[in-house]
C-alpha cells in the first residue's frame, strides 16, 4: 500500500507535464470549405455564396454569430439571398467539435473576409452555447435564420 501511495503523486506530476493538445488549425479546416466557397471565399455564383461582407456583418451581431455557428454545426438547406444574389444549395453539417468550429470561423473572419465591421473572434464556449441552443433546428431552419438575423 505504501508503494502505491508513492506512485500516485508521481503520476500526478507526470500528467501535469504532458503537453496540451494543439489548438485546431482554422486554415487547415477551411480546406474542406474551399471546395465549395473557393480558396478566396468568393463562392460560386448561383451555387455557393461568398464569404465576404455578409459574413463580417453577421459576425458583428449576437444573433448573426449564432447563425454562423449553426451554419457550420447544423448545415444549411434551402433558399438564401447573400449579397443580393439568390442561392438554393445545400451545405451539410460539418462534423467539427466546438474548438474546431470556432477556429474555422476565426480563419474566415480574419483571413478570408476583409470587408465589413471589425471581427471579434469566436471562442469554444460561445460555439458550444450556439450548438446547444440550435440542437432542434434542421438545416432548412438554419437557412431561414439568415434573413431573420439581417443577412443580405
């Protein structure tokens, strides 16, 4: 028993010495988004909307930030108007954890979109709250939120 008690503190010290998990890389994650939205975020006319001024405008408002988080975690389906153009495509829900969702949204907000209001980074807790509050929404429900939160 005495030997076991000596091992427990040593194990605790070893656990503290383990390196922290690396933060998700938003640029790498964005690679899957670029397949539709393009590397520059310009999108494909009529099929996939651009990630530009609309993104930044939404990211500046609490309900817009919720929409952007839910677009990633729940997906989008159905008609939307972005920057004055109609889109009817489908974006599947991305199977990302909250930290990875925040990382990709932050990459878009800092590296892809350069116009619009100043960008405030997303954090894991914020995305977690959005995911929880939108758990019952379908991709079509999320797409409808775009206009409701001031997306244009």
